[in-house]
C-alpha cells in the first residue's frame, strides 16, 4: 500500500498540471481571439460600408448593404486620382524601405560584429533617435528642404522617411546579429572571404527573419505616413495615398461610400505585402529578432 501512494500522488500532480495548462491555454486563446476581433472589426466595417450608397450609409451604418454598390470604387479611383497616388506611394515606400534596410543592415553589421572605440557611442546615438518626436521636426524639416531646393519634388519624402527609420532598423538588426557565434566569421576568413563577402553571403542571409521584420515595419509606416507628406508636398501629381484620400472630406460634405472604397483599396497592398513576408516575420519574432 505504501508503495502505491507516491505513484498516485505523481499522477494527481500530473493531472493537476495538465488541467492548469489547459485552463491557461484557453484563457490565452480567448484573450487573443478577442484582441483579434477588436482589431479586425474596423477593417471589416470599412469594407462592408464601401459597398453602400450615401443614403444607405446614413440610415444603416452597421448592417450589410441591401445592394452591393461597386460604383463607389470607380468614383474613388476618379475623385482621388488613385492611379497617380498608388504610383507615388509605391515609389516612395519601396525606395525608402530598400535604402533604409541596406544602410541599416551595413551599420548593424559593423556595430554588432566589430569592436572599436566609438562602437557604443555610435550605437547610443542611433538609439537616441528613437526618442525624438517626429512631429516636432516638421518645421525644421520644411525649412531645411526649402533651403536645399528639395521641397515638393519626387524625392522629398525619401529623406525624412530614411532618417527616422534608421534607428529602429539598426536597433532590431544589431540585437539579432549580436547573437551569431564568432566561429562563422572565423571559418569564412579561413576560406579567404572578405568583410563584405561575409556580410552579403553569410550574415545577411542568416538575418532574414529580422530583415523581414524591419521591412514590414518600414513599409507600413511609409505607406500610412501623413504629416511629412502634408507639409513637404503640395503638387497633386506628387501626393501619396494618405493625402489623396483626405480629398474625400470636403468643407461641408463627405462622400463616405467613396472614401471607404478608397481606404479599402489602399489597404490591399499592405495586406498582400504582410502575407508575403508573414513566415519570415513569425520566425523573426520567435528567434529574438525584436529582443532588447
């Protein structure tokens, strides 16, 4: 009898631990599901209302449309000139993201893998960039661009977008690259590889999860950025999507149906871009790409 008591106690402990794990898992999944619904609901509401007429939107804002009105999308494309806006936004976002990631990856490589006197000072300098409120620099940036003759040009927005995204890019990539063992580089040097060959052929491919993370962060912010575009761009032919979508709101009236349609169309590239990099982003999160 005495020999069976410890076995029964162990079984009871195992059952209790299993029950606790199940309860904890149920609570976590319930909270995550609620969080997901809270975030998805505005997007679904926007997409549903994009098919309603002005009269139906006024009467019934939370129900399904009685008839799908696809004219809102055609009106949105014409009113906001979305063809030009999409072209401008894609050019600005892709160019700024590529330049930021390349410069940030190179800087992170040298800060993470090389030791020199000003290493910590330079890294701290970039980290302080995260503390600067971007909107406080709007007036100085406007004056600087005006003095340089770069105001209201095709490349105007590239400068603030690249400058203000380098700190977070370097912070994430440096944290990721520091975790790599030194043996990798030593083996590559023994094989005759140079510094940049090691970076392009070894370090950068190994940093794919972190690179995917910073790419999606940079792209989403650049795609949705409004303040710098409003201050630095006046020409309608150079405006980005956030500026163009603001044209739906007039002084006295707002075409809500067309506005919802325009917002829905502007959301599609971000969703596609995220789904394309989803696997790498998840790997980056789980392998410590955003750890401090």
